[in-house]
């Protein structure tokens, strides 16, 4: 009788354990996983926030914000917030506008818009929306501490002139806007920003999310500023 009682207690304990573990296991399986796409080129790391992406290799570092692009489905103009620098021990580099392009989900490569295209496109409404539909991208490696303007475009109400190039060094944190004219309009799916440095290519993945994807994944992204700090903290 005593042995039967002990066996009964063990069975009850086992059932309770299985019941308590099952929901936790189900929750773990249901938790969405953000899989970073393969860039197809040598890169050290890609970091992802909800609408912020950063990627780098031994030569260059790129960070973008694309919340406005994700709110512009069907529109022909894509605006990306853009930050760039070169890494420590990398010579200064003059980046021309030809170094930048995007790749759309259907495999098309779209170059950076020209100044003439940008001015003819009248993107002022886009600029106004960008004031509220944006995320900070001012996160750079520690050595890049001097502010720097990426001036490929200038807005119609600004006195600053556009320039076809930007001078990069490892102490300069360069920020600006990029404009791309997308034939047929912006669509959902995986996009890439291609940035050519002197000796290498950095490909920054950014996915235009559906509302369902945004809701599913929004709680799974880590804080981008902490990711950058962890990536470049002294070993």
C-alpha cells in the first residue's frame, strides 16, 4: 500500500509538471523570430530596430530609418533617413551619389534620384510627414563624434545647396536624407540599401511590413541604441 501511495504521488507530480511546462513551451514556440536576411556580401553585423537598420563591415558603417517609407505604400517617392561613416583605421573616403541604390523585392535596382528629379517630384508633402513619422538614427561608433551633413539633396525652402559627394572620415557622423523614385510605387516586402565604399559594399536590409507583420514583430525588436553600444564597446 505504501509503495502504491508513493507511485501515485509521483504520477500526480509528473502531470502537474507537464501541465505547467506545456503553456510555457507553447509560448516559446509562438514567439515570433526576426530572421535577418543574408546580405550576400561579407558583413560583420546587422542590427535591427522596428524601423531602424544598421549594418557594417571592416570599412564602413551605415544606419537608416525608414518609418516613412513603411507608411507610403503605393507612392512613387521613397525617403530614407541615412547615416554613414567609415571605420577606425580606414582612410578618408569621398562618397559620391552613384554609390547609393536600393533593391526592391522584385529584384530591380533603383539609383539615387538626381537633383532635377527630386525638385520636379515636389516632395514637400513627404517632408512634412517625415517630421512626425521618423525614428532617431543618431547612433554611430564612438570615434564618429563630429556632425556632418549628407547633402545629396536640399529642400526647396532651404538655402543650403545640394552636393554630389560627401567627405567621410572615422571621426565624422554624417546624416541626411535619401530620395528614390520607385516605378510603380512602394510595395511590401524585403528591400536593400546598397552602399559602395572604396573597397567593399554594405547592404542594409529593410522590410516594408504589412500591418499584421508590424503588430507581430513590434515587441521582438531590441533597442537599437543598446545594440550599437554593445557592438562597439571596448573588449
